[in-house]
C-alpha cells in the first residue's frame, strides 16, 4: 500500500513525523462526507546498530474533520503568537 511505503520512506527524513494520504484521485464529494485521510507512522527497532521496520501504524478519519480542526486552530491564533 502506498501509505505504508510513504511512512517508511518518511522515517528516514524525520523519525517522529506522520504521513497523511488523501485519495484525491477518487474525487471529493463534500455533500457525502466520505473522503478518508490515512495518517500513518513507521515504527523501527534498532539492535546492535542495525535498524529494521517493525510496523506501520495508522488511523483513518474524514477529510472534513481534518479541515474543521485546521480552520478552528488557525483562526484562533492570538496576536501574541504572530511575529512582526
């Protein structure tokens, strides 16, 4: 699965990051609210200097939920947090 490979590849760039996969090729139906985002994270184990993938964990949630959280967070930024 692409989300699995992307999480493993991203681990080499930033070990604590998540990869968000959005299947826009399937089309977006805002009235149906059915577009799912997959958030995935690779877990590696290390032993005697050797590193190997142990698992990729993930969560699926609706794109509209992500959009609402994003708007909610970014619209409540106070002026104290803005650098002039």
